[in-house]
């Protein structure tokens, strides 16, 4: 197997997919930045709880619709499903953009659009994650997952900075409209794929109770239970960066839209580095998860104590590397160790944890920021990382050293 960091790009289908996704990812991060900014500074008076509610509405459907989303990813044609979800999300972005440009937008409008977008994204995310396994061979799956994270976080580096500049120049409405247009790139890429070259995996058999089988599968796997519980801790209380960065930027450093967008881009530098490092690894290891969780906790604590804007930004780079190392390793662990017929349902559980549990953590973190200050909210994130590390250490202390390396239980594709 080639050790090249970018080996998955040698395949035509993955290369086309990655190109379309890169464009759309930039638009997605532009919209997220603009959405947080309009809620925090235009529709409320620096109300972090309102930002938390938007996050809860946008990510809550991942948890509530779990019985349907995992089933859809395992049983439906993923390529066609993704074309429908991408087109729908583009239409929603356009609708919010038009409301903003006409000056009619109100806070409840943002709440409604966040909920609708969350419902569609709940079907899109597990299908998109599992579709990667149809674009590359089984042996390159870890690399493809890491390159997807690299693309997502490179967009996270570019999107917020561009959004901050556009917000200052022409307002938030045009940012939403540009994001709507970016979905055309993904839909175009899906149409350009060579369908006959896809690595079609074993599909799940449609039976009653097949959704619950995903939970039974995870329950029988001690390693998956521990990894997903670690993800629950960090995903619920630690991955609330829209709240952390916006409140630190506005209430602590008194920065404007451009400076706020720049902080998100600075953090994404670390995320890109973390994803590229993950792309070079052949197999996910528990030791890497422990380091990622520990450094995440310490990095958030360091960021909370930083006295100035630029020092805070430097601390965010450390947080970005650690967060991406942790989340990419979890994703690869689940993908590589789960049977192909179960991947959609198990990945839906993973996504429900990392995104669907945000409704539990985001309002709490927003309340902490409003009540005690933004620095204390980052302290909550620091505790989540350290708690996850303790869980991982306890698992290692009760299992043989050989369990640190996950072995692929999936059969190679054709």
C-alpha cells in the first residue's frame, strides 16, 4: 500500500467527489459564520444562549431522526439520496438569504431554517460518510476519511475569513446566497461519477427491527462503546466552537465581523494539520485517541486563560489539531471495524452523538457564557477533554495491549 498522504485522489470517482465537496464545504462554513454573527449581533444583543438554541435546532434532528437516517444510509441508493439532500439544503440556504436581503428576517426565522436544515442534514451526513466507502478500495478507506476531514477543515479555514470580509462589505444575506450556489458543485460532481466504477458494498437486508440491530451491534463491542462514549463527552460539551469563538471574540476581545471570521480560520489551520497527520496513519489507535482528548482539554484550558486576541488564536491552533486528531480517529475506528452492512446504522449513531448531542450541551455552554463569561464556557470544554481521556485510560487498563490497534472486520470490496 502506498504511503502517500493523498493516495485516494488517484481514483477518478474520489477525485471528482472531493472537488465538488471542497467547493460546497467553503460555502457551508461561510453560512455557519454568517448565521452565528447575525444571531449574536443583529437579531439579539450578544445573546450566546440564542446561538446555542440555533445549534440545538440545527443538530437536534441528528438524534431525533436516528431510526430513519441510519436505515436510509444502509438501504437506499446513497448517490441519489445525496443529490436530493444537497439540492434541498441549497434551497433552504437561498430562502434564508432572500429573507435577509429583503430585511424581513427575524430570530424565529433563523430558528425555523436551522431546524429544517438540521432535518435534511440528518439524512445527508450518514449517507455522505458511508458513500466514501463506495469511492475507494477498503485499503484506502482510512486515507479517504482523513482527506475528507482535510477538505472540510481547509474550507473551515477559508470560509469564515471570506464570510467575515463579505459580512463587513455587503452584509450576511449574500453569504447565504453564495452558499446556496455552492451546492451546485456537489450535485454536478455526483452526476459526473462513473457509476460502474463504484465499489458497491453489501447492502443490509430489510427486516423488522433492523434499526435496533445497530445498537445491539455497538453494545456487543466494548471498544465501540468506549470510543463513542468518549465522543459523547467531547461532542456534547467540547465541540461548541461557534459559541466559544463568537463570545470570546465579541465579549472578551470586542472584535468585529472580520476578526471573528479570522479566529475561526486560525483554528482551522490546526484542524487541517490534524487531518493531514491522520491521513498518514494506516490504522486508528486508542493511544492516539487518548493524546487527542488530553491535548484538547489542555488546549481549551490554555485558550480560556489567554489575555489577548492573537494569543487566543494561537491556542486555538492547538485545539484544532487535537480536536481533528480525535474526531478523525473515532470516525476511522468506526468505519474500519464495522461490517459493511452495518456501517450506515453505526455511523448514524456516531453522528447522532457528535451532532445530535449538541442540543444537550450548546444551551448549557451558552448559559455558562452568558452567566459566568466566555472564559468559563471554554473551561467546560477543557473538562470534557480530560474526562474523555480518563475514560480511555480506564479502558486500556482493563484490556490487553493488543486491543489498542483496531483490526478491520470488513471484507474487501470488489
